[in-house]
C-alpha cells in the first residue's frame, strides 16, 4: 500500500496543469504523448514553441477552404500558453481568458483528447504557425518584461509582472520530497520545509535592470522570506523564481491594458470551476467545508449511461503486472480521456497489492478483505469489502486453499500466478516450491531458490502454484480442478473491479473500519492528500482528488469519508493517496503539478468515443 504525504497546501498544475492557478501552464516534466490518430488531417504530439520542443497534442483538419484551422489539446493550451479555461455549460464551446477579454473556442473530441480551435486567437496575436512532420511550430512576437512590482494583500503577498504585450507563460512548482517507506504499510512520509520554490517562465526578455535588481549580490544572501529569489534570462525566456511559504500557493491571473501577470500568494488559492467538458463528463473544483475547515476538491462527474462512454481499469503495462508510471502516461497510452489513480502497490518491486479485474479477467486478486468497487458496462456499480476464495481439488479429493492470485503481497500458503502476471514469475521469497499446472494437470515441480533470481515460465494453458513455508503433496500427473467464489457474492457478477480501501460510505452511511481491512491505527489517523471514487444519487460516478486544508495537511480517512458524504456520495471508496493522488483529463493533471505526483501501478480510465473534427 502506498500513501505518500504531500506537504503542499495546494499544488497547482498538472501535466499541463493547474489546480490553483487562474491560468497555468507547465513546460517541464511533461511526458511524451502518443501520436493522435488522424486519417483526414495533420496531427502530432509535439509543439515547437519559439524554438523549444515540448510535448503537446495538436490537430489541423483537412481544409475545405483557404484558411487552415489549428487545434490544440486542452493540456497544450494551458500548459504551454497559459490560457485559462472558464466555466461552461456547452461541451461544444469552451470560454477561455488570456490577457484580453474572454473568447469562446470551438471544441472537438478525438483520440483521447479534447481539442480547442485557436485559429482566430493566433491570428489576432500575430502568431506564425506551420507544421513540420509530427511537430507544430508556433512563433510568437518577441515581448519584454518591463517591471516587477510587489504588494501586500490581507491574505498574503502580490507580485505583478508588467509586460509590453501578451505572451505565453508557464508555472512550475519545485517540490523535492524525501520519502521513507514503512515496510508494513508502505506509507511515504516527507519533511515539511518552511518555503517552497515556484518558477514562472515567460516567453520574453526581462529588462536588464530587473535582472540586476533580483540577482543575488556577493556577500548579500537572499533569504527564503524574500518572495522573489532570482530573475534570469535563459534561451530568450525570463525565469522568475519565487519562494512561497508552506501553507500558501500562488493564484495567477492575466490582465490587459497594460498586459500584466498577477501572482497572489494565498492560503486558499483554488479557483472554483464548473466546466461541462464533454457529454456525460463535467469537471468541477471547489472548496468543501467540514465545520470550520475547508478542503480544496477537484473532481469529474461522469454519467456512465452516456452513449459512447466506458470505464475500465488501466495498468502500466498490459503485458505484465510489474511496473509503474505517471498516471498521465498510462492514460495517454490507453487513449483514455480521463483517469484517476487506483489501488495500492509495492513501490520497491512495482507489483500490485490488491484486486484488479478487467473484462471478467482477474489481473490481480484481492488482499486483506479490503474495500473495492465493481462495475459493468451497463452503468451499474457495487461497493463492498472483497475476498476471493480459490480452491484446488485433486482427482483423489484433496482440497487446497489458494490464498493469493497474481499478487505482490506475500503471506504463508499457496499463491497462484497466471499469464496475466506476465510471461514469467520470479519468486518473491526464498525457498518457494513451485508447481506447474497445464491443462488442469500437474506437469512439473521446481525449486524457487533465492528470491528475485530465477524466472519461471508461466504456461499459457495453465498457471503456477507457489508454496510458501509449506511443501506441495501433489505428484506430477495429478489432475486438478479450480473453483473460485467472492465474498460478497455480488462481486462475481461484475466484469471490472478495483480494490484499494478502506471503504468509506455504503448506502449513504459512513462505514469506515480500518481494523476490518487490516489498516494500522497510524495509517487511519494520518493526514494526506487523497483520491476517492463514489456513486451519487443521480447514478453518476465521481472521481475526486482532495488536497491539503489551508495551512495544514490533507484529510484523515474519517474526514475523507465525511467529505464524500457531504458531496452527496451514496457509496464511496478510498483509493491510493498521498503523492499517488492524480486526476487526469486530456493531457493534464487537474489537481497538482506533475513533478509532485508519484509513479503509480494502476488506475481507472474513462473512455469516450471520438467526435469528428469539423473544419
């Protein structure tokens, strides 16, 4: 189980991203993207912005008139340009704001991304756009950072960057996290520095006087209390480094006439939003109160009955259960439009620690009676605590209980490994005894030897049984029959399952019970950033990320249960949390900066059928 405590009040951005910024963008730490599929248009996954090559999905439909239209994905619009997406109720049109008055951009959904038509915006701003193979080349007019002004607000500091014209900008949170892993709970902990560095990057050159003013002078060290730590020009970009006190975050907005970037350092920097992103999918973010405490929550409200919408478990590598990756990378590989991180895993060996079932196939079995969500393709869901019981019966009526299936969790007894685990199994403990089962018959017995050394082939027409702390009594040639049941039985009726835990809400009632799911008291009492999945009274599914309260830590599990109940959840499950918490949408993380998000093993993906792009 992995729970990595994040020590930021409210990380902004995402792969693209920003939760707390009014506008936000991220040029570094962004993964490469799969090339969007297109048969009638130019498309690619790379954008060259003023000479810098950056990941970003783009599309130019086959023109039917002289004007060529250019579309950028939501993530590229925000992360590379700094354009803010405003509230909307029409999925076909997206209001945005960028220095000037608000604009409305047409939207199109294709291949895991929603694209926004930036043609008129680019024309108005004097951008030059051309294609070069997989790359979209964008050149914007040269700009200048003329001045930096500092001010005070009742809640914190204000920094104003005066520009001579509108220009692309990005923001990045620098968050070094030192983790110490507890072998039992696999909870990641980190220290809490008094200040954190944020970096503002402008496509423009700072006035030389500004660089001199904010460059460290010999024998005069800049203290963390100084909001602006440094201003420098690198590769025709101005980089402004900010020192932000712990418990606060920057909220960033753009203002025209004259053009300014306004950075407000605040304890509560979340910008509340309600965006109808696609049919059946709404992006929401707002503060949810528990008494006098307010938590920033970002979520997607999804109608599972919407035509063309489906929900599936996703794993890092479909060929093996070993491996971790950033959630956005896994989601993009599957061409999911949205995703949230899923169940627990072992960070060291990168193996799952809980149930994953996809299209009626168990990829990994449950452990420790932990909470799970099950669903089918008809928009029906089931929440409960899950146990899988597998029994092996021999032709002489010997019965053996199998305690684990395709799991990185280790305990005494018999574990079963199928081809869903991968092509081979390498013993997880010393001195295992391994039986090879093919076509329901024992065909071989092998010594496992020292853990982590010998890889044993898993037969395609069978499986392996590994005996830990006991010896098998099944001679080669023994016929076997395997049966399995779930507790509760309802789980067996659903094609897809993800387990994590603990179970938070069931039938509108809080049912939190850490002891029943073998979670330690320390784990139950800890404060952490958290992710959850729930069903609402409308029959919709909600995937949500909850971050730190102002000036403090994230919710405890008891608080998380109350938050989900307050949000109208009928049933709710806690997912892996801490730095694993990641809410993805169309090339971006909605809840945090990507360099603060850990690699995860699995997630829950949301898929939508594409809509054709109309020129």
